[in-house]
C-alpha cells in the first residue's frame, strides 16, 4: 500500500492523527511533572521527549499548541522547572489517564493516585512511583512557526534511578528499570533487549558487545571471525 500526500490530506481527522502519530516509531513514555507558583501540582503524559545533546545534558519536549489551557507549558514557563518520569509497566493506566483534560484546579496526581515527590530547592514534583525520575531547568522555549507547537528545551539537573539499572559504561538499562515504550497515542509496549552493538567505525565490521557494553575477547590470529555471533 502507498499513501501519498493527497491520501493523507483526505483522511478523516482522527484517522489521520492516528496514522501520523504512529509514523515516528516507538517513542518514550514519560510523565511531565510541574507546579504553578503556588505549588499546585500538574502531571501530563508526553511522548515527544528527544535527546538534544549530552554536554550540557539537554532534552527537548514538544508541547501541543494552545495557550493557558496547556497547564504543563504554563507551569514550566512560570517556574522554569519540570520533571520527566519514565512510565513503568505498573504505571500505564494512571499515566494514560493524565491525558484527560482536567480543569486547572484539579491535580492529575490526586486524580490518578500518584504521589508527588519534592526535592529541596526544586520547584517541580517528580513521581514517587516512577523508577527513573529527572529534574530539568528550562533553557530555551520556542513557538514553532510551522504549526504553533512549542519546543521546550531543558537541562537535566538531577537523575534518580535504580542502582541496578546503571551499566558500567554509564548507560541506563531502561529495560531493567521496567520503562515501557509507546506507539501512537494509545499503545504501550513492554521491552525486550535484542542486541548491543559496538561504536561503528568505517574500517571495522559491525560488532556485537555484551549487555554491559564490553567487546568479546579478541579471537586468536587466524581464528574465524566472531562477527554476528549472538
Ligand atoms: C500517549 C500520549 C502521549 C502524549 N504526548 C504528548 C506530547 O508529547 N506533547 C503534548 O503536548 N501532549 C501530549 N499528549 C497529550 C497530553 O497528555 C494532554 O494534552 C494533557 O491533557 C496535557 O495536560 P496539561 O494541560 O496539564 O499540560 C499525549 C497524550 C497521550 C495519551
């Protein structure tokens, strides 16, 4: 099947949104925790978190168009702080429910039974029940001229994670942390590790590494290559 631009344009609005929301593949499932200047809390599921750079550690978030009715955005702009909390398998129902349009005076923490977790000196709550939590300070905000969505760029200022999910090479084993993946706006997936690959170099073939990121022992000279071994 081929869908061209005219086919996509002529789709009924909800079907088009469902299709286009699936095109970017598996996405991360996150709860964005914020508070207003009176410390009234807000929580919203967001899947548009992208890595923007490691030094400084920057993550970008795309927030849908809309003004004051976007509580997460209003709070981020007011306090300059927010948290990103990975959704784990036990949190899917509550996390999904935070997408409901509650009035501003209703906290999604209360509505879903999740627990705000405050950190001294940081003006946004994290989610106690999440296994991976991080705090970000707003670094840049732009309303994009193409469709009035908001690009929110934040610097990670703290990360809280289970000890056993931090690998020896520094990476976070998100499957060990039970973080789920998202497709479209409604499909949640458990993850299963497949392969880890070594840093790609033009003069070397693809090499698999161990779960800890280590290369397998070098084969003896003349021995058959271990390429593709699993
Ligand atoms: C699976 C899923 C992913 C979502 N991802 C985003 C997102 O990346 N950006 C966004 O602005 N809204 C996203 N939403 C919609 C928000 O969760 C929803 O608009 C919510 O009511 C916003 O809450 P707020 O007004 O308190 O900020 C998503 C909804 C679902 C169900």
